[in-house]
C-alpha cells in the first residue's frame, strides 16, 4: 500500500479507547469528557479493521489510546489478531501503555505474540510522577515494567522531556534504562489539544542531546523505524536512545504510518485533520473489498508533511483520541 508520494504504508497505530486512568498534564485536561460507547469502535470492529489493514500490507500494528489496558477485552483482541495474522503478513503486534496494568496483563500479552512494549515513564520520583500524571502511582508502573520484562517482553521507555519539570532526570533515566537493557525514547511535547502550559514546558531535544553528550558517548545508530525517532547507541550501556522531535526536525519523508482513532476515522498524519471515516461503511455492512478500496483511496490524501509549530495547535484533538 503506497501513498501519493510513493511512501510505503506498513504501520498502523490503533487507538482502542479514548479513556485513561491517568491524566498526564501534557496529554489530557483534568476533567475529560469521554466518548459514549456507541461512538467508539467495538472490539469486533477493531479486529476486523486490523485484518483489512494487514491484508493491504500493514506489517506492524501498535495498540494505543488513551490507555489500551483500561478497556476490557483488549488483550483478547490482541490474542486473536496475533493468532490470525502474526507470521501471515503481520510481523509485529505491540502496544504503548502507561504500565499501570501491565503487572496483570504482561503474561497474557506475551502469550498473544507481543514481543515488545513501550511504557511511558516521565519520572522515577514518586511525587513528581504523581504531579505529572495527576492520578498515577509510580510503584504500580514499576511493577508493571518488571512484570513485562519477566514475561520476556522487550521494554522501551517513552519519556516526555518537560522543561523545568523532569529535565534533571533525563540522564538518570538513561542510566536506569541502561542498567535494565531498556531503550529510551525522549519525546518533545507536541502542540495537540489544550495548549495551556505547553509552550513553557517545551524543551528542545537538540539541547538535551548536547547536554547528554557531556556525560555519555552517543553514536548514531543504524536502527531506524521509518518513524519520527532518531536513534543513538549509548556506548556505556549498550542500549539505545531515541529522540522524537517532530518540532525541531522533520521526518515526514520516511513516514510509513497511519492512525485509526477510537471512532474509526483513519488519520493520515498526526499533524493534520485529513481523515477518512471507516465506521459508517463498516456499520452499513461494507464488504472487505469495499473497505480495502476506501483505505487505498485514503492513502491518496496522506499529506506530504506535518505543519507543527511551537505555540500554535496544529490540530485541536487530544493525543489520547488519535493515539500517540
Ligand atoms: N496511555 C498510553 C501511554 O501513556 O503510553 C498510550 C497513549 S499516550 C497518548 C502515547 C504517548 O504519547 C505517551 O508516551 C505520551 O507520553 C505521549 N504524549 C501524550 N501527549 C503528548 C504531547 N502533547 N506531546 C508529546 N507526547 C505526548
Ligand atoms: Fe493517559 Fe497515556 Fe495520555 Fe498519560 S499520556 S493521560 S497515560 S493516554
């Protein structure tokens, strides 16, 4: 499946819920209104669409949200999608999670064919973690990470770099990850949803990288995902560090991904409103062939590049609706 610019689209991120047990300051407002159930794709609809996308050449599926593990039945969907498609076109089935429920679900996810998991972790200090996530409890997340590793899952930690909030923890986090064999991805805040406070906490990862180089030996890594992350090997630990910098560097030329939101809209770019509704045709009884051609047609409107700018919301939706 190719888009209008000749890019091969092989990666689908599926937001399976807009709900979450955390309220991270950069992601959600304190009071959120979530979608009524009827608006959200059912688990069966998600499963069916995953099949359609794999049939069209998607090789990697990532479940995200909201928090994927707060929706009952999500590990079951992953198990069915894994059993049906892994090794039959699909090469990787994975998820991004806040980790709070991983202690319970890690073995089930491993049995579903999940081999790696991204866990968001912005601080190793309990009070600070609680302040950033508003409702999160650090020990539960650390137990989840431990359970994931014990279940044989490769763990990558996602840390949003927040100026004046957790920037002093970036180097310690790199050491913590290195000691456990986890890769670390640092993420710049993106201008999505409610912008309050976002500009003040925006921290350029170019600056962070320069600072890290004073203590660590970072060498450009051959590892590439086609995504917005640039990786470096950390000589001292043997693990990798990635910098996800949608604002200060463009990565669009190698973009291989599209996103399905909770309402069944296929978003072609995180920084654009361009989307195609798949829920209505799905609920009107569309055949797989019809869904195939709708998805193929959608690829024609994938924008060439995003238009993020610091201080200006490119799109009004929250990351939790489209999936980070
Ligand atoms: N709840 C899961 C989690 O936290 O990992 C999955 C969904 S969350 C939206 C996915 C990722 O997006 C997380 O790593 C989170 O830190 C990141 N994120 C959320 N809002 C963001 C923003 N405004 N800018 C940059 N990253 C953001
Ligand atoms: Fe929830 Fe993830 Fe957003 Fe935090 S970043 S509020 S854990 S969806």
